[in-house]
């Protein structure tokens, strides 16, 4: 009897690992973006990194002060970039005396769940800003999500971000990049 119970448990575990834990639907996708918004608002780079798949590839194009830079990042590089961005936001907040809150909003234009329900392609925009004009990052994204062992993860992203700096008297653009 004990052996039958072990076999049943192993079969259920294998089913979840290979099938059940990999299926997704639109509500799971939308929940992923809500969790991301909470992590950004809390300036929590660790939670944002946990949302990346081990096989994640992020293709990012950033335009700032008329210059555009394109990069392709793997999971570790994307995590490092996220940590650097969160640290920069903390520094900006410290320089202005912690009077500017981080505001983050996103809009999902489309969610296309694959017919096998193993992935979804999401298109949308997000805006991260501090104050009305001190710092604004507006991103258009095209992302593919998959579910790995019950967790939604970003597998591939094509992001295009425009960075705007301003706020008379808050800080100059050269101060923003000083370490």
C-alpha cells in the first residue's frame, strides 16, 4: 500500500512539473504585471529579478538626451541593470531630500496566450517617474512570459525606453550620472 501511495505522489509531482505547473491564463499574466508594479514601487530589485527566467533575454533600447543605446542582456545582466536602476532611483531620491515618491504605472495593450497555454506574448507601455518632472522612464514593451514550476517568468523582452530628466533646481543631468 505504501508503495502505491509513493507512486501516486510521484506521478502527481511529475504531472505538475511537466504539465500543470507550466499552464497559464490571462489572469495569471495580469497578476504578473501587478506584482511587478508593486516591486517597482517598493524599489525591490530582488523581487524583479525573481520574475526573470533562467533563460531570459532582454533586448533593450534606451534613448536619453538624443542618444540611443541598444543592449541584449541575459538574466544576470538584466538583474544587474535592474539593481543599478533601483540604486540610481534611491540616489535621486536622497539628493532631493526624499520628497519625491516613485510612481509607476503600466498599461497592457494585448495579451496573446498560446494555444497550448504554455506562454503568452504581452504588449504594452509603462511609465516610471519621480515627481512631475525630475525623472521619467517611458517604456514600450513586447514580452513573452512562461510559467515555470508555478511561477510566471519573463523569458524574452523587447523594450524601448525614453528617459527624460528635468526639474529646475532638482539636479542637473551631469549630477545624475556622477557616482
